[in-house]
C-alpha cells in the first residue's frame, strides 16, 4: 500500500468523512466495473451489478475499522469483498429466476438499442462468458480485473497473491488461450 493510500485508509477507519469520501471516490468506479463484468446486464440494465457494487462499498466501510495493513494493497481487501458479494448475488439469482412483468406499454419509441442490437450484444456477451468459463479461475479473474476493471498488474497481484510480473505473464497466457478458444466464433453470424 502506498503511503498516501495507507494514510487515506487510516483516516477513513477513524471515521474522517473527507478521507472516507476520497476513498470511496477512488475505489467505487473499479468496484462497479468489477461487478458489471461478473454479473452483466439483467433486462438490458446493470441494476443488479450496481446494487451489488453498492453492497460492496457498504461492506468495505463496515469492515474498515477492522482492516489491518499486511503489506498488500487495500484494493486487494476490497476486491476480496467484491468477489464474495458477486458470488452471493450469483447464487441468489439462481434461486430466484423469475420474469418481471411489464406494467405499462410506453407511449413512444425507446431510444435504447433495438431488439436486433440487443440480441447481438447479448449473444456476444454469452459467447464471451462461455469462453471465460473455459479459463482457469485465476486466469478468468486476471482477465476481468485487468481488462474489464482496468486495474494495474500490481493491484491484481495484491488481490491474487501474485507478483506483478506473474500477473502480466498469466494475463498474456490467458488472452492467448482466449484467442485460441475463440477462433472465429466471435466473428461468425448466429444462425
């Protein structure tokens, strides 16, 4: 953890509102990207992923007073919370598979992408999810954290207990494996 990050975490743990706001502002965008990458869209929206990201932020704030600096980045602590919350949300989604009824018919056309574009986007996301599912859990987590969330290799290493060089090497191997697995499947036209 850098000195400025350690100081920010320490002040936030002591209930300093300015430090808490700064810590949330720094971490929340990555948490949202992480949850969206793992949970995707439901009904065309990221509502569930955004709700889970909010739960992660609240859990982080509740756990802050108990956090002990062990030489790893604070983000490693936060993304471990996020991984647990995402897993909880995925289990809950499997238990509660229901369709939401449409309450009213809108009076005007929706500006959102049409059914064809939504179908293509959904199919691409499904294909990518299947490909990611073929990677080892570590490689999958590295791809999500590095590509979807945009974390630097050092922070991903802190999350996964690896060196930055090992993360970069594993990322390279994971992306090569994805390219091999994908072949032309992402370019083909669905039947």
